[in-house]
C-alpha cells in the first residue's frame, strides 16, 4: 500500500493462468462469487451499469452498483462506483465516484494482479477518510478472496 490519500494500490501473484484469473474478473457471475455479490445472470459490458445484492455478512441489505468503464481481454478491467456507500439514508448518486482498475500480467508463477482505486480526494470531506480506510482493508480482503477462488478452481 502507498501513502496517498487519493489512491489505494495493492497487488498479488496468483498461482493460476492469466486466462483463469481474467475469467474470475471479467465473468460477472464468477466475480460475484469471490467478491461477495449476487450477480447470477449478469454480464460486464463496457459502458453499462451492473447491480447485485451484496452477500457479505452484515452488508446483505445493500445493493452493489458499478459502471464498467473498460475491458481489455486478459489485461484490464475497470469500473466506477461510490466507495463505502453503506448508509441507506444517504443518496450517493450526486457524489463523485472512484475508479477501480484491475490490471493483469502473466508472470513466471502465474498472474500478477494489480488493483488500484483512485479518486478519494473528490469524495465529500465528511466521509472521505472512512471510505478510504474501509476500502483499503476491503481490497486486502478481496485479494485473499480471489486468491482462494482461483486456487480452488485450479485444484478442482
């Protein structure tokens, strides 16, 4: 992790083929399986919004919503969302979004997955620090989730 207030960055080497990791990222149903969102029957298409019910314990009352920005097969997936938008009494739709970018590179041991989320400096000041803190921890957890997910696929 870096010391920026605007950007969260993390990376992990996954012991799976880049094509397998790409499928876990770009196939909406598979993404939902490891990310904790019910996305059955959904697809990721650049320029389109995707919604699903969060399945992570304690957050099941929330709807996850992103707008897919870019998809470059086996290289890049990006989306925009409202970070840590967990208060159902707040309308986040007028707030700026952050940009989440997944970059994938083949390496000797499998695939290097880099994740960066940027744009926190544009989030309203009253919730900026909490959104950054929660998403920093969230990305650490999600890297472990995708690691387990693709490892299980490799061994099954």
